[in-house]
C-alpha cells in the first residue's frame, strides 16, 4: 500500500487561484478533501495525485499480473457538494478519467496555472488547468462513472500498466483525475478524501497485489562430501539443501589422498575406506 501526495486544480474564470471550493481555509493543497467536476461559480476542478513508486519493493516481490488487475488507485468518495449558493443546482452522472501527468509539480505550489516554483520563479503549465499533450497524456488510463444517486463508497481505478511504466522508467509525475463526460456543465462537485483527511482509512492509496518470485534451485559448485572420514560415493546431489549421503560398501571404500584427508582418528580406530 502506497500513499500519495495530493492536490487540486481549480479554475475560477481563469484566475491564478488556489484549490476550491470557497470553504477551503488556505491557499495550499493541504486540506482534507479534494474536489472534481464543476460547481458553477467556482468553475471546474481537477485532482492531482503522485506516488513515490521507488518505495515499491520490486527486488523481493513482483506484481500478480503486469497487464492488469494488480495495481488500483483507491479513493474514498464522500458524496456531492456545492461550493456556493446556486439557484438551480444540478447533480448528474460524471465519468472520472485517469490521465498520466507528464510534467513535474509540487503540492505546495500547484494552482490552475503554476506547476511548481523553483528559485523564486513560477514554472507554469502549458495552459490554464494543464495542457493536453504538454502537461498530461490525453489517453485515458482508467475511468469510473459516479451516478447522481450514489452514496459514499471507495472508487477503484486499475492503473497496473501505468504503474509498471513508472517502475521501468523511474520518471513518474502521478495522475490527473478529470470529468471526461461533461466537465464544463455546472452542477455539483464530487468530493473525495485527501491525504490530509483526519480519518486515515479514507485517505487515497495504491492497492498493489504482489507475489513472491519463484525460487529456482541453484546447483552449488562440485566439492567433496565426506561420510565420516571417507569420501561418499553414492547418492550425493550437488544441491547442498537436499544433500543425502550413504556409507559405501566396504569393498568399494578407499583412503582419500593425503592432500584431502582430514585429521587422523585416535589410535586403535581403523582408517580403511
């Protein structure tokens, strides 16, 4: 289970503005809910999430299936919410799509126009609310439709292929979640718990299904195995983990050569092999 950094982009008539809605206490991404959709006066909103995939222990475990059904982005849906008083609010079905982010961003600096700040200089998105192709990949990684009648529940998006790409390229900037059905239609926001939510069980996470790699037996280099002071000549395998030896019949035993013999036994004990 991997936890992300989370942020929200909010477009208020093109201004350089912090996350929505108006009830948010400060201008950073550090508040307990994330909003996506469109709520009229506050304009459309999108969600950004990024995970540190380097914490995945790929050296000791592997994915159940690299083509799908192994890595899920899980977010707790808290229901619809309207940002400001609205004369005729409409709640509707919204289809939420996952897109791969192509540009670096910082959760403390990101707004609808700015990705991050470096050296006091604002590094901007290619266009307001992120540019398609320049800032995020237009291809939909996964989708989920939330109907107007749905209550609180956990939403799962299968992002296995994207996660495998992150592991291989070591260059991931997370995902963008946006309404792919009718983002410009005014109505309610869809509210999700963020990384700062006081209830840790509701925070976003990656559900990664793993399995241990197959353990293949490896033969050890050839060596002499002794049965007492004699070299064993029967039923010996090269794999020390399954080594079994049996004492050879007296007629076939012989004394080891001088350079490989162990210390001589006490006087009176036969050294015939």
